[in-house]
C-alpha cells in the first residue's frame, strides 16, 4: 500500500482552505485556545477541560486506571538485587573440608521392572519430612519420557513406592510437551505440598508448579512460573533443575540456566508466593570450572542449606567425558559463591554409581546431613545411565535444626 495523498490546499468537505481557520480572528473563548487564533496559543486549562469532557478521552483514562489497579500491584521487575536472610541453620557450625562422606554401598531406591514408567532410570530425589514421614518425589524415565513418582519412608533408607505412580506426567497438549515433567523440588507449606518441576521440549525446559494436599493427586499451575531469559542472556535456552528453600517467609530457588551454546551454569531467584519470581541481577552465581576440573563441562542440580554463618551448596559437575560428581560451594549471602575445592567430592565407590553421582537432596537429621543422590554406571549428561538413588551421610555437628524443606516449626 503506497503513501496516502493528503491535500495541503483545500478541505474537500466545504472547499475552504485547510489552514484557513488558523488565520481567522473569530472568537474562540470556548475552544481552549487564546486569541488571536492565528498565533495558536493554547490555554492548558481549557484544553484539559475540553479533553476531559470528551467521551473517548474519559473511556481511555478509565481503562488505564482499571488496568493499573488490577495489574499494577502484582507486577514486578524480572530481575532484582537481593541477598538471602532469615534462614534457619542446619547446625551451629560446619566446615565441609573437615567432614567425610559415609556412602551406602547399595541403592536405596531402584529402577522398576521392564516396561515400567521408571524402568530406564530413577534419579532426582526431592525429600520432604512431613508428619514424621519422609516423602521422596523422584524422577523416573521409561526410555522416552520423564515422569515424577512418589516413595515414602520412615528412616530414609527403606522406601515404598506409591502403587499408582507416576503422580505427574507431561501434558503434550500444553507447554510441557511430551518429554518431561520431573527433576523437581518439593516443599510443604503447612497446608499442601508444592512441587516445582521442569517441563518442555528437550533442551528448552522451563519451570512449572504443581500442588497437592496428599502428595498423590496433583493440580498443575497451567503455565511456567520461571521462564527462560531474553535473547542473548545466560539462560535464554532453558531453565531447569530447581531447588527451593524458604527463609524469612521468602522462597529462594536455585536453578540451572542454559544459553544458546549449551553452556549450563547456576542462578538464583526469589518469590513471595512461589509463582512470581525475580532472578538475581548477579546471575549466573556459579560458573563452570577450568579445563581439567570435575565441573569443566557444566553445572546442575544444586542443593542449598544454611549452617553457622554461611550458605553451603552441593552441586553436580560434569567433566569432559560426561562423568559426574558432586562438589561444594560456600557463600555468606546466598548470592556470591566460592567453590570449596578442598572439600571432599561426593563420588561413587561401587559399580552402580562409579560413573555418575548427581542430583543431591539434603535433609538434616540430628548431627548428620543426609544426602540422597542419583547414581549411574554409564557416563551421560541426562538419561539412560542405569540410574538409581543412593544415600550418603556427613556429620555436621550437634544441635542441628530441622531441614528447611521440613514442616514449619
């Protein structure tokens, strides 16, 4: 469509010059403009009054008032400056460099039989203590799709799978696609279980939310609650592997972010309601290691707790051969992290977990830190590694508080 022609000399409605009114000296005291009109001086009081009397202006103004009233309070920037505070400590003091791992030699939760929803891999435990029972929301892979299942335990070592697993599966008709609704983090808020999980096509995950009164029947939020970042950002391609703690009434989520080149690093976000999140302006808060290190190829699956005056993170590192181990990082504020290379890596001493140790989930139990993890006998960055879930323990000192992911005190 070409430019529309507009006459500059006449008004086709009455034949008068189009600009004639500018040069006329008529009385315009009700028009909103002061005399003489040829100078086109605006009286702002009359202009505003005239505009307000216009039905179109009034309706437009009313729309924006209603829009801001309805949407304004819930709107917030996607990024923010913040630090963690108000966290209940696991222990009065803790130094991972002085502690040693005690790793059980056999898996505590194994794969299902051939043809089952969890026949290929059982990984990504998320353990919550509620009313004296440990609930393990874990991921199962059938060779094509990742689902979430439930197992319960009294001691953390002997688990009983729920007979109607899986409890959560991807909805192919929605944003999740048909690949995954798993690899999540669970929390009980005193009334219900909340489960943040990642869904979406492979390599393009986002984080969703589901809720359940009993841990068995779930209702999904309907859309991602933590989305990928803008083009060119560190997490533009995918966000995944959430791990949640609550401190001072605020939720904090540590998560994996992936850019267009496949580089995976860790970030943090905060939320007051678990649905609307602000990512830290300092993301990513933990980067890959130097060449030759156990985490040179990527990071994932963080687990964070507070002890003494510091925050501690267990995270999965991938080496160049796609072997995985769990390492340590430490922070004074939950945002600025330093790796602890002197602390012992969580490594697999047995054939079933010799190639892969990943997906840590932590709970304090008296003077011990209990860590459930995924183990595998085949090096792989994500699946088909004959994955099963193991248990390790580490002494963290006397007087440990209940875990952040346990019931409110």
